[in-house]
């Protein structure tokens, strides 16, 4: 179902990057269902989200008035609201039309429209394919992890942030829908070629689990790509199913965020209740708590990097502050402020910054990130496995 077309200027690119949510390697929002309060005007289907911003909250009433005036004049309320947000300086504030917001909500369910690949920045500054989803359009075209991505629809992408590249691949902000096409310029081993791919409705595998060896006591690797709906329960089930003497390597690298309440459920796998994070909404202090009954004895190492964001940082901070895990890797991204959505006249939705969250020890994540207990850049997983073995968590 095609939607309206928007110009991808700086604001449009930001919105498109935000729409990559859990499917890009570097940018997404985090949301909470029931954990954070809704705006009274938002309705029961609108969820509160925690994302990064370093500016004072924008005036919601001003945005609503601008949208209402534009609608009354027969103009686009979405574009009028977007202009106000753009002037506000709230870098991650965003306005979505109805189709975009529907796509956003579907993404939280683990579903998205795209071509089935994620991207990363190489050490040489190029954009490379990080992962190809089995059975997706990219996989069927023979694209492999490690292929270099030079252009999208004829535009060079080398100097673009990876989040923007992923937004272009998915067509966020342009009304691209299932069945629309995108042309990729690719390179592999000195060979350059183009592929025209049709976008499809895809689902993501948010949590994957595997043993790190054949021994009965081998550690269990739990990789969480994003905190979509149900991901927290999958983490908890994986921990419960692990052999009693096996340690857990919780891999949150390149985890672009997701649902905050799912991160709290994941924390419940390792904590017997207690504080996960505090947050404020327009100055009112609130808190997130773990459920009781978690495994508090099993050795745990959390693996993070600069792509660990938002809800993933919230979980990392909780386990680190409460002494439940050793963290290994490189400093995390630093997304730690709270946004809440409001429905606007005409049906669009504005997501605006209203506050910030902190770890159990009171540390602010926004703009600073989390520094691991053991900072390593090269061979981080190997180091993490060594640490876990030293904790008695198997090998």
C-alpha cells in the first residue's frame, strides 16, 4: 500500500533512520508497553519510548497547534509538525505519518519491509553488508556478508551514517512499500555490479542461542539483536534451559534497542527482583523493576560495543551496577532519554523528548554510554569467553 512521498532532507533522513529501529546496526528507539505512561491524548495503542536527545523537551502544544492550523487550511499537518520539531533542536524528535507509524509499530512486533540485510562501517570507512537474512531478497540475489555497498539507487553511500544507509535500503520516509524496488551498487573481490531487489515483508530473529563447545559444561551464547516483543521472554527461557553449570555470554553488540519492558524481562533472567532503572517524565520520578525468581548464581558476561544502544544499554547498566555480570567490549552508544508519542490532528504521531533514565546506581547513560569493566576492541568475543571461563562458566 503506497504512502505519501516525503523529501529526504536532513529531517527526513533522521526520521528514516529512526524507522530503521531494530533492523539497522546503529540506530533505533527504545519503547515501553505499560512500563512508561502514555500521553492522555495518545490513545491506548500509542506506546511510550526511551530514546536519545540532549536538548530540552519541545513544546507539544505548539506542535499540535501547528498541525491543527495546517489541517484547517487544507495543508499537511505532518509537514507542519515536522517543521516545528526541526526548529526545536530536539535531534531525535520525530513526526510520523500514519503509514510510517504503522510500519514503526510492526517493527516492534519483529516485522518490517526491506530486503533482508544489515550494514556496518568497515575499518576503512566503507559500508559493508553485516548480515544477510536467510530467504530474503538479498539472500536470493546472492549477496553475502562482507560485500561492500557503494550506492543505493545511484547515490554514493560511503560518507553517509550507516543508519541513513539502512533507511535508504528500506525506503523509510519515501512511502516505499512491499514490492517496491531498490538498486544496489555492490563490490566483492575487485568485481563491481548492480542488483535490483524488490522489498518484501520480513520477520527478524531477535534472539539466537548456541553452545560454545561440545562439552557438557560449555557456555551458552545468547545473542540479542533487538528487544522486539517477546525477546525478553526468549532470553529468560534460554537461561532457564541452559545446563546448571554453564555460564551465559549475553551478546548485545549492535543491539539497536527496542522495547524497554522487554529489556526489563531479560534482566529478570539474572536478577531476583529489584531495580533495573529509574527515569523521569517531565520531572516525575519513576522506576522499572525486575521480576523475582531469576538465576542469581550462574556466571554471566555481557558483550557490548558502540552499537549497543538504548534498551540494550539499560539492561547492561542494570547488570553491571548490581554486580550481576562482567561487561566486556567497547563503550556503548549513549541513548538514554525518554520520548513519548502524541497523536496529532490528521492522524500523524509526534515523538517528543520528556525526560531521561538512569542505571540503578544513578548513572546517566545519555550522551556518555556505558564503559565496560574490560575495554577491548579486537577479539572481544574471545576475551569475553576467557573471562567467562575464569568465572567458572565453562569454556
